[in-house]
C-alpha cells in the first residue's frame, strides 16, 4: 500500500504545483495588452545585412499593428503568420541591398510594410506601427 499512497501524494503535489500557474495564465489573458485593445504586438522582424568592414549584421525591426475595426482585427490576428512572412521577405530583401555602413530608411520600411499589410489583409484599415530599427 505504501507505493499506492506515494503515487497519490505525488499526483496531488503535481496538481497543486500546476494550479497557481494556470491561475496566473488566466490572469495574464485578462490583462490589457501593451499599446491598447486595438494593438497587435509582433516579434521583431530580422534580415541579414553587411556592416562596415565586411562583417555580417542583423537589421531588426520592432513593430506591431493598430486595427480599430474588430472584424479586421480578428482577421489580422488569424493572418499573423502570413503577415510575418510578408514582412520578413521585404526586410530580408531590403537588408541585403543596404550598403555597408549606411543607415536604414525607416520611411521606406514603413511604407513597404504598410503596403504588405494592406495586401495580406485584402483591404486598408490596419495601421503598421514601427517601434525601432536597429542594425547590430
């Protein structure tokens, strides 16, 4: 009987250990996202570039979407993998053609990625927002 009790105790300990994590995850889901209810954050988009001296570098674009229309926001959230793929393609091509030692043109990046946003979502209404552009 001792092994049976040990299993029961271990199962109860495992259940007790996961309960606070589940409660914390539920609380996190209820919290307001950074940037407001209409903001959809995205992971940084990266592309390989050449730095001065012939070394490789990474062009990183921190971004997100602002979508006020609830139906379009839902569609945008479902389309995040397609949006990310379109953004990465644009950034990779741009970064590869960037002359070494030059600064990225943020206005061009915003215009190009806004164009991709409108194409993927099939209509305007989502605003592409840029946070930072870094070359490291």
